[in-house]
């Protein structure tokens, strides 16, 4: 991941988060207020762990954050369970049975970018679709899904799919997401 040393980078360092991306979750939380004490949260594409750390703080000791990534987390805690795996290799129904259903599914997953805009877009949409599929299977009825995807020709299709599955679907671009970045976030709530 390219490191941008801006205001958010230094703020994250000061506040003890391993990545500036934490503010993309904090801003969503300030807007939608969907993370709550005691919840079970699935955090897809969690490394280095700033979303995980923030979510773990909010859910507290009675909650749980299941964090999954190909790479190691730089954070830890009693209410964090980390699986160093590809999400495509996880048997959610069996491996995570005791934590199901999730109250919230987060996905900040991003492909290893190639610089080829179209390719990066398709890979990102593929990951977002997989996260959406997991959300439809493993979220509570009133659960929330917050997911990153790179904008491009397939983004409207992803949004449409989300609208067919959830009662509320919002497109969110946090201030901490650079204007020149193609990333956008889908916030979805309550399954149809
Ligand atoms: C932008 S980073 C996430 C930052 C994180 N939310 C934080 O705040 O620290 C995107 C992550 O998605 C992960 N990722 C991409 N594809 C994945 C896959 N198939 N399975 C698991 N993790 C994946 C990458 O390894 C990378 O660490």
C-alpha cells in the first residue's frame, strides 16, 4: 500500500493506529452510527489493522472482531480473532460458526494494484462482490455492510445488486479518502 504522509497519516500515528485508512471507517461511523458495543464484526482485508483496532474499541470486551487478511496484523487484543488467510479459502460456516451471524461486515479489501485502471477496477469489484455475497449469507437481518470498491464501469452494477439485497444503500466518499482516489464506499443496512 502506498503511504501518503498527509494530515491523516500523522493523526493516525498520534492516535496509535497503524494506517490513515482508519478515518475512512471513523467518518462512516460518525455518519451512520452502525458500530455498537457487544457486536460481532467481520473485517475483511484487515491488515495492518487500523479498522480492526477501532472496531474492537467500539464493540468492547463483550464483542468480537474477526479480522481476515493475507498479511499480518500490527494490532491485537482479547476481542480480536485474526485469520491470516485468503477470504476465498475460508469455510465461514464451519470455521467461524461460533461467531455467526455477524452484526456488521466491513470490507476495505483492495487488490494489489497494477496501475492498469481497468484491471484494478475489475479486481476490486470482484472482491466487493465476494464481500457482498458473504454479507447476504452471514449478516443478521438488521445488519450493516460497509465496503470499499474502485469506481468504474461495473460500479453501478454492484450498487444495483446491493440495492436488490438491502433496504438502505448509500454511496459514501469520506473526506479522508483522497479526491484523486477512485475508491468509494457502499454502506448497506437491513437485508430485504
Ligand atoms: C487497504 S488495505 C486494508 C487496510 C485496513 N482496513 C486498515 O485499516 O488497516 C487492503 C487489504 O486487503 C487485503 N486483501 C486483498 N485481497 C484479499 C483476499 N483475497 N483475502 C484477504 N485479504 C485480502 C490486502 O492484503 C490488504 O491488506
